[in-house]
């Protein structure tokens, strides 16, 4: 937690390559100013970035596919579990955890999957929750295990607020995930049905008219302003099925309980 305004100012200075200056004098007899270079811990810098909002994705005001893709790249990760690979999204951040959402049908093969961030840094995550109802799981990563350069390149997804328009038919969407490429693939499409029951998943899904590739499961489904709408779970050359954000949030409440309200 940021303890006072001075710490906030120090963090801003560090981010632009400066330091907090303190002027003292070498002795009572001389007036030679000495500038002390203040330092801060890794944890302080991470918490500063987090609480100042530098790790949050900022949604666009108008729809723009190319800008939205660039906006959400920092929330996308690749996941390797056993002999399988898939995708995930940085769903939440707090002072001690980075929490990634992905699909259960990938995470069930490895309790400590490899997570590859956008700058190609790879670390081990811990699967802390596998849903009994939905094809969903959460991975936790300790931010102190990541280089600060990787932390600076991470952002959590931005979710639609209650004041924004609900997902409706013909909403333009895109998927981002690790398909044939090591980093990510992106495909644009439209919503065919925002709440369609898929017996294969035994739940309601966002039915999209969009292309999907193997390995994209667990990746994000976004609108053209960059809002996270859900998680892609299946698809073919023409259509996709994504777990809606509302159902992901229901699982979040089950997984983390009161902690979920303290982010």
C-alpha cells in the first residue's frame, strides 16, 4: 500500500529515470550541498505502479480494431501445461498476486504451468482454482518473481462497467490468444448470440462469427474499445464460443470469496 504522497511522487520520479532529492550539508563549516539518491524496493515500485493505475488497461472512447489490439496485448499470456499450450488473460492484480484466468481443459494437466508474458519472459504459475461447473481456472503468480521490465509491460484487462452497453447481437468483437504463433494471434468478428446455451460446455456462451485456432483457448474476447467480454473456449474456421464475463466473475467470487471485494 502506498503510505503517503511523498512515496507516490518518488515512484513517479523513478519511472522517468530520476530520484527523490534530499539536500544536506557535509558539515557545519562548509556549505557544499550533497544530493542523496533515494532508492525504493522492488515491492514499493510494483505497488506504486499498481495503485497509480499504470497496470490498468484504459478502454478507448471510440471503436478502433487496430488500437484495441495494441491496447490489450499487455494482458495476454501464453500458457504451457504438460504437452499442451493455450492462452490466458491477466484478470486481476493486487499487492501480492497476479491472477490469470484460463481454461480448465488446459490447466487440469499441470498444477504449475509455464506462463509466458508479452516480453517473452517465462515463469512458473500456481493453479489455485479449477471450477467444478465452468471450463475455467485461475493461476496465481508472485509479482516479485518477475523482472521489473516484465511488470511494467503487464496490464490487467478492463471490464465493462454497469453503465456501459451490454453485449448484444452484431457487436463487433475480436479474439486474442496463442494460436499458431508464440506471442498471439488476433481475429475480428461479430456476436451472433450473446447468451446461447452450448451443451458441449453445459453453460451459456457468447456465440461469435469469428475464426479461432487451436491454442487460443483461454484467450480473451474483446470489443473494439478494448473491454474484456469473456474467454474463448472453442471454435472452428467460422464460429467461436466464449465464456461470458459475468460467469467468470461468478467463479471469481467462489474462488476468492471476500478477497474478491478487496481488490
